[in-house]
């Protein structure tokens, strides 16, 4: 298998050449399990570790390899072990605020061409959550496609209603309804998968991501679990992110279900996901309009006149405030970390200047 078949194109080749490390080999990260990695090159897929220098020079987890990354590595033990020295720049990425109270980015995957945002035709369907996924995808410069699974559970009229809700939310991404049970729509999804391009699946637990992956692989490679009957929620079948190569030559990344979708510094993603609000904002009286109380606000006028859905507007404000708050908290934490680092360096410098006692 050639590196080009794994998605290594001229864009990455230029970045690899700029590092001027010809003795290191190019490989792609296919799996991450804490501090252990699997990397794939032209010949094989092997276990890998990062160098101590890469680990300790990383300012945050964003600087360490994630699934989909292209890396430069040395191979040892007859090419059975790889040591990762460098992570190549990312063409695209998926990241979110880390779960819980910690204000930090969590990398999900990188170098993705198309993201399949999956929701099921039951209680899982939620346009507001779909908007959050779209913000994440647009922020990372990835093209979204909406997949509605379990289409066999609803009548044609109900399916049309789901599609109408998506359209009314000004979501312009393609929408494909399918069923893992009957096979309806699977052919349409397969037709989207192009050789050497990378796709990923995003969605809550229980929507059928792993079952779809097995269908696309043509074999039951990954374990699946039924959803709970009382609430329709699924168990976390996928415990880690993993890149698989399909028989068609397309590459597909499965991700665990995410209950928290916090956004940080995602203004570009929000503007792309709420493009009609961005267009309205251009007509506001004040350039720094917050779209909450100002006279002459074109966005508020559209809400009052019913031209802009109130729930969509409220979700827009919520995402903007959340993004700004977490970014401010993140910037403050980084500032304190840098101050602490300077203090440590100054102390070490002072220690070195002192002469040892005789």
C-alpha cells in the first residue's frame, strides 16, 4: 500500500520536506490508547511510542499525536516498533473542550475530509445537538454530512418531518436516511466513500455508528451492543478512536459517543454553522453588537418578526457565550502556566550560577 493511498498528498509532502529530517519515516496514526499508539505505513501497522523530547516539549495534549495524524518516526526491532519524533501540521481537525471542569482542548481526530454526523430517528434526534456537532466540524475545516439512522422505525411522513426540521434550521449539509437493519440507504453512503479520502463518524452512543462501520467493512470486526429498551440509549461500544481502511480504499474513523460537546474559541465554526445569523449581523447598527439588547440589531428584529427561529437564536447565543468563556479561562490558565515556567527557569539559572560548597 502506498502512502498516497492512505491520504498522504502534496500538502503533507511539502510540510514533511520543510522539517528537513529525511532519515525519519512517514506513518499515519491509526489508533491511540492513552500514551500508546498504532501507526501504519506502506508495509505494516505497528505499536509506537513518542520520544521523551516530544512528550516534554508539548505545551498541551494538542501537540501530541491523535488518530489521523501524519508523523515522522524511527523503526526498531526489525520494524516491529516505531518511535514518533514529529507530528506533521494538520490539514483539518476535530477537537472539543475536555469533558468535566478541566478547561483544555481534547483532540478527537485529524486530517479528515468528511464528517458523518449521525443521529437516529427516535428520541436521540435533536437539532440543537446537531448544531453543536456542526460547529465542531466547521471549526476544523471539515465537510459535514448528516446521517439519520434507524429509518425503519418511522413512517415516511415522520422522516420528512425530521428533514424539514433540519432544513428550517438552515443546515445545508446533505442528509441521508438509512437503516442498519433493512439496509436501506447503505448503498447511498457507500457511493460517497472515495479512495484515499478520510471520513469519520460522530454521534451519541446507540445511534448505530459501530454497526454501520461493520457494514462498510463487510465483516463484524467491532463488537456492538443493543440499546436500553427503557430510554433508547446505547452503551459505549467504541472505547477508543480508530482508523480503518475499507475495501474500497476509503479510510474511516470511528469515535466513542460523546455526551459533552463543549466548544472553545469556535467563532469561525459558529459563524459557518449559523451563516444566516452572520449575514443578518452585517446589517446591525453597531459593529460590536451582542445581539441581545441593542437598538438597531438586525438579528433581534429577525427574531421578533419570526424570520429567525427563536430556539436557534438562543442556541447561537449559548454557543457564543460558552466559547468566549472557555477561551478566556483557557487563556488565563496558559498565562499562569507561562509565568510558572519562567519562574522555574529563573530558579534553575540561579542554582547553576552558585558555586558548590567546598
